[in-house]
């Protein structure tokens, strides 16, 4: 995905907030089709223990994901190294997508 999009991430309490923004319209169609809630949940297996929510922002060519119950309680109480989820967008961008093209 890193070839077709960039991302930003942070925290919303115990939920990680991950935004993936496609570089162009074709990239947006690809991430919209292949970057599903189930795939994101599986990609973060072992750290995301709650529901994954997906929000589409077509005017920005972006998808936003909330990974609930991911940050060990949030930045002020978590013992995790990345309690604010700052590295999760980079981790998601390393997901490989086989479009068959």
C-alpha cells in the first residue's frame, strides 16, 4: 500500500485512529475495495482487541479506521511503547494488497 497511499495515526483514548490517504483516484478505488475492516483487524491481530470501524472520506480519497481497545487504556495509563498509536499508520501501509492486475 505504501506505493499508492500515505497515512497518519494517533489516539482517541484507548482507540487508535488511522487515516490512509490515496495519492490519486485509482489508488482510492484500490484502498476502498481491498482495505476492509476484516483485513485491518487481521493485520493488527494481537494488538487490536476491539471492534474496527471504517469511515470513507471520498473528497479526501481517504479511509479512516478506529481500532478500539488497542492502546492499553490510552497514553496516560498504558505501558505500551506506542500508547498514542503514532506508528500504526506506517504499519498499515506495509500491508501488501494483491489486486490481480
